[in-house]
């Protein structure tokens, strides 16, 4: 595989800006978003990493696949298809959105998967990097292993990326709806009464997947992000569309396909939908 020199990041939200600002010193980075024309943005980063970086920002509607060596897609899950309609998969594309709603689409298009473990929030072009983690990437097909220069992003190649995505789904399906409905930081999920709901969600999740995800993994994520406000909570607070249809709704479909009766997940899904409407 040819050396990576140019990186395209689709999605100019908090995660996309974080990745752009940390890749930029070593690569030529283009950030794509819902903007009318190309410009240069100055990203200011504080928290566990600090710095100020200028990055090229272009309209996502004008993506030219051959101008990049690799793409990372960091949009909300419901925006993935529209954001990648100009990509064929000839250049590697890693979808880093939450949930599993995009898995069939990724397979169909020949795209690949990524999981972002960093904590970050955004206020305009100012980022608060709240927690260090990894960018875990892998292929659903036969893509050769890809490596990136060392940076605080810590991009690692996973041979079983579906297991990684499943683990992240478990964490998101438990932490996001509880924190969004109870209006609490992630750490509250570790103690009753939130923990009681969390364990009930976990028990239903284990019935839907053949892959095993230990509850100790959930505890680890809660502990590492204890003072974070989940993306679903921040979406509801800001009156934005949540990722409930990427995280919880596909679980209802999976339950139907498997003939599994769920109790807690459907209630949480309806409550999140109701909370979103009321914003």
C-alpha cells in the first residue's frame, strides 16, 4: 500500500476537528463539512492536549476521492450515507460513527470501520480534549493493515474490528440513553439507581449478540469517562437529533429477527425519541 500523505476527514464536529488538529502536523489534512465554500479554519485545542492548528475546510458536496489517500468519516450515523455518496471505496474509507446501523452500508460500499475512544467537546472552533484514548480501525474485507505516525490519537489496527464495534455499541447503548434521560455525567451510571438500569440493559444486549462483551468493559469506559457528558445528552440539551436510530433502534430489529423479547431497550428507545421531540 502506498504511503499515506493526505487525509480527508468528513464531518467537522468535535471528533472530526480533534482528528484533523492532531493529524495535521504529520499529514496534509482536509476537513469536509456542511459549508458553502472552502476556507481555512483555526482549531484551538485545550485539555489533555493543547495546541492551535490551521486546517483546510471544504464543502462535503465537493469531495474528490482521488485527492486523498484515506478518509475518516466522523459524522453522526444518520448522516453517513449522504456524506459518503461521492466515495466509491477505491480509496480506503473508515466510518467512525456510533452504533451498528451503518454496518450493512459499509459492507455494500466496501468501506471499513473505526472506533474513537477519545473524549472531546466543541464550542465553535474551540475544542476541549477531555480524555485520551485510541482510534481503533480495521477492515471488513481484505484491506491491508494501515499504520499512521505516532500521535496522541494513537491509531491502532484491529484484526477483529467487529468485536471492537460491538463492545463500543454495548457501552453506547448503556451509557448514552441513561445519561441523556437522567441528565447526569457518565460516572453516575456506575451507582444505583442508574446502575440497576445499566445491568438490565446489559442483560438484554447479551441476548442479541453471539460475541461476548464483559460488563467489566462497560465499567472501564464509565470510569475513564466519569466526568464526561455523553453525546446523546449533549444532543438533547442542544435540541439536535440524537443517534438513537443508530444505537437503540437497530437492536429492536435484531430482536425481531432472533425472536427475542425485550423489555428495557424498547422503553429507553421510546423515551429518547420522546425527549428529542420535546426539545
